[in-house]
């Protein structure tokens, strides 16, 4: 049993230590790729990232990573267009909503989302989407770096009993974990790594 849980333990340890999680993923068949789902299933762990409050049988789950603010940056690539929030195809996009729900379930609630669309359409549409996403990445890096600069040298733990972590501007991104559901190393994904590299302490990059 211990052997079976070893990989999960490693992934959970990495997540517990991280202040920023960066997920780079394509949209596959309206949801997440199997490899990313496998990662989710390894880190949503009873007793490690989710507690059980037996005095509350109708809603017993307690998010254990809500002890302090943690940021998640979700960077997605889509072949089609219109899958963003409020857009025509949004109801068919089960990728980011699934990730937001699963991460929130374990207590990661400071979530930033940036997408590139139109990879299968190409041309000017794709170029414009990449340029816009890169601008958003730059702005996000600046925002998170400012939060880092403003942060005190010690992590701010929330008082015991706090239901969820808030996302104050003074949230302290010091360590980053990175997970990518594909091995692609093209410009887009390398660019995405800038977000991780903005926080160069003790990160784990796979
Ligand atoms: C198996 C598969 C399923 C896909 N499903 C979708 C989809 O549902 N919606 C969409 O907009 N793009 C879809 N795409 C396109 C990808 O999201 C897009 O090409 C992305 O850039 C692929 O990233 P990758 O090359 O890192 O895998 C799919 C691609 C593949 C290979």
C-alpha cells in the first residue's frame, strides 16, 4: 500500500510546499487530458489535502490546503474558439471549471486563468490570441511579483478554523510547482514557464 501511495505522497508534498501552482494543459474533447486527470486524482487525497469532519455528515469535507493562500495559474490551449467564460461554447468547456472545482475542494482558491484559442484555425486569429495571452502572462507575472515583493519574509498562516484562504495582494508566492499534461516544449509552453521562473525558489519543474 505504501508503495502504491509513494508517487501520490511526492506530488502532495510538492503541492503542500508550493505557493504557486502552474498548470499547462490543452483542451481535449471538452475536458482535461487523461494525464492531468491522473495528477488530480493523485493530489486530492483524504487525510493529506482533504480532511473529514465526521460531525458534519452531509458536508464532511474540509479543504486542508486552505491553511494559507496558494495561487494556481491555469494556462490552456484550445483548437477552437469561443470556449472562454460567457462565450458561445463556454457550456462545452469542462476543463477550467473542473480544475477550479477540484482545486477549490482541496483549498486552492486563488486561481488565475489564461488561454490561447484557435490553434487549429491558425493565421491571424491564432497570432492575436497568442499575443493577448502573452500580455496577460506578463501582467500576471508583474502582479504576482509585486505580491512577492510586498510579502513579509514569513508565510502568513491563516488562523485555525478559517474556512477558506482569501487571496490578498500580499499573498506570498515563494515556491512554485509546475505540472504539464504534455511534453511539448514549443514557444507557448516555454513562455508559460516564465510564470514559474518569476518565483525561483525551490520550484519543482517537470
Ligand atoms: C485528442 C484531442 C482532442 C481535442 N479536443 C479539443 C476540443 O474539445 N476543443 C478544442 O477547442 N480543441 C481541441 N483539441 C485541440 C487542442 O486543444 C489544441 O490543438 C491544443 O493546442 C493541443 O495542445 P497539445 O499539442 O499540447 O496537445 C483537441 C486536440 C486533440 C489532439
